C-alpha cells in the first residue's frame, strides 16, 4: 500500500471516529447528579428535580410504540412555540406496572427547564417533574433489551438488600447512546429509588456498615 493510500485510510478512520464522538452521548448535555457512594458497577446517586418531556410506551394494535419519535418531534419543534429543544442524555424509561403504563422521558436542558417550557402539541406528550432523591444505580454495556434490564434489576436489588437499604417497587432504565453506538461502548443503567424511611435508617445502623453520607441523606428525607 502506498504512502498516499495509508494517509487516506488514516484520514477516513479519523473522520469516522470524530463523527461518532460528535454524535455519541458525550456530545449532549447530561442530567446532573452527585455520586455519594460507588462500588464496582454500582452507585448511590443524589439527583435534583428534573423536568421531562414524557410519553407512554404502550404499543398499539399493530404492536408499534412510537414513543421515541413522539418525543423527538416535540424537541424538533412540535410544540406551542415551534421551539427546537436540544437533545440530552439519558433517555429515561419507567417500567410498566399493574397500575400504570410504562413511560419514556427526555430530560429537558437546564436552560429550558428554568424558563418557559414549550407545551407539546401532541396530547400523548406531557411535561412532568421527575422528583429528585437518592437512587441506587447499576451500569452495564451491550444492547438494552428485556433480558439485560431484568438481569441488571435483579443484581441491583440484591446489592441494595445487602446494604440494608429499602428500595422502591418501580425501577427505571436509562440509555445514553444513539442506536449506531457499538454494544461494547454503550452506556446503559437501571435506577431504583431508595425510600427515605425510618425502617431503612434502623437497618443501616444495626445490620451493615454504610457510607455515612448516604445515611445522612436518607435521614434528612425522613424529616
């Protein structure tokens, strides 16, 4: 291979790499949080309140969902102000329960959330607040599907129980990457809210040694 061909190959590879980086999760504003405790793939995080554009994930009779595109149309200007809203990470997905359908939510950029949030034109899109608090989180890569999410949830609940903490019944999954991101580079997460109960505080102090910052944060939420 000639020197010119080598240089062309290098230039193409560099263009592909930087093109992927510009469209990867690192190119977007991400929801803020504070890590209070970390152990391998597990974390305890404190999130502030977040504003989401959300829609249900219940499939129609043709077994089509369309939730992502409904939200994408909203941030592309399908709102009462015809305003384009920047894409952010992660995309939150709430699990379906006996009481509620599952939901998908785009985090609104901080600048938009702190001003007038444009109202959706679609009746199937709503603006809602995701209440802040403490969450146990597990991070994993690969493709996010039912099996991988259920496995991650089970592992996370075991970790929460081993620390004497009390977990909410519902969980969320979160995806950070566009569809073309290779599986090994994808960032996926399962999040479970930690309940601020007196029972949790007793379990922490009597049965396990837990990070004091987490213990104090949980105690604060009981007041």
